[in-house]
C-alpha cells in the first residue's frame, strides 16, 4: 500500500527561526497518527504547511501520489484534506445546522460546474448525518454562538467533515474541554477514524494514547522519535524532553 500523505524534507523558516526542520513523515490510508511535542515545537506550522495555508521554505508534500506542495489552500481542500483548528471556521450567527450545511454546499462547487449538482435535500441529509455523528443533532436549530465551548469545537470538526475529506487534520481538539467533553471528543475521533485517515495534534496524553496507531514527536521543529504508543511511552529521550512532566 502507498502512503496517503508523505512529506519529504519539509522545512519552514520564519526569519532566523526554523519552525519545521527537514521533516520526513508518512501516513497510510485508514491510520490515525498523532503529533506531539512541547509548545513551539512546530506542530501547528506542520499542519499549515500540509493544508497549504503557508508555503514551505524547502521540501515536498505528496498526497495520493501527487505533488501538492505548491497548491493553494482551496485546491488542497478540494483534493481532500480538511483541517479543524480552534473554532475559527464557525459562523457564530448561523444555526448549528446551517454551519454544517454551508460547508457541505461550498464543497468543490467551482470545479463541478458540468457535473450533476447535488440536490438541496441530499446536502441537507448529509448535514444532518454529520450532526448525528458529532452529537449535536439536538442543537441543530440553535445559534452556533450559544453552544458551549466543547460543542463549538465539535461543530468545527463537523464543518471539516462536511467537505468530505480523505485526510482530516485535528489541531488540539480537546484543548480547554472538561473531562466529560474530552471523553465525548475521544469517542468522536475514534468513530471518525473508522472511515477517515486522521492526523491529530494533542497535548493530552490520555487522548493521544487512546486514539493513535502511531505517534510522531517533534522537538524544535525536528522529528525526535516515531513509533507505536508503547514505543513512545518507553522512549527515554522523549520522556526527557517532553513527557517528563506529563501524566501518562
Ligand atoms: N507566522 C509566524 N511567524 C513567525 N514565527 C512563527 C509563526 N508561526 C509560528 N511561529 C513560530 O514557530 C514556532 C513553532 O510554532 P507552532 O505554532 O508551529 O508550534 P506548536 O508546536 O503548534 O506549539 P503549541 O503546542 O504551543 O501549539 C514557534 O517558535 C512560533 O513562535
Ligand atoms: Mg499549535
């Protein structure tokens, strides 16, 4: 099997700072991988490079066998990569349902001019299906701004899902969530990972250990270690630079 996504020598400099340094990374279809590392290690920058939000200083990004390094963000999204960051993609004054529906509707519209457009009811059905999956179906008529922080973070994931990605990048999906909300989000990620390939950036080690097939550790932009949750848990260097103060 070929990897779905590969980065080759991926590097990003911000002035004199190398935020991502020569990273070689691969993920295979169906896997759930996590990227961990201290604050400022380059995790979010790595996601921004993959999603086309920023361009690398050096290196290459391959997705499904094609070079996407130079594609703009909208084209990367059309190829099938979606990102859920904080709650930045939510339209606060639209309802929960409208938020997901708009995302589903905006998908690939510019490219599929000649193909049969999906009907309004098909798109609405997809939106409702996603609301079921993210556990927000009962809030579908509520204004998004009125949701709790945890529910807004799950709505952000729903908006990403509505673009029908093959690869979903999740940046700290449980940051700021209560233990109960964190548990809901872990279950959601496990569900999603049954039908999607996922890369997760997360500081909570309980979440990382529970959902990951494989873990990559970044440190000052460089790849420090890679392996199974068990390998990473037992890696002396990883414990020293990152896990020392973290409960596992
Ligand atoms: N647009 C930018 N301009 C200059 N420096 C930046 C920019 N974006 C990120 N950096 C720097 O690059 C480094 C990596 O940042 P990044 O946000 O990728 O880290 P991170 O691993 O996501 O950290 P955190 O765990 O705190 O989210 C940091 O030193 C950061 O200050
Ligand atoms: Mg970050």
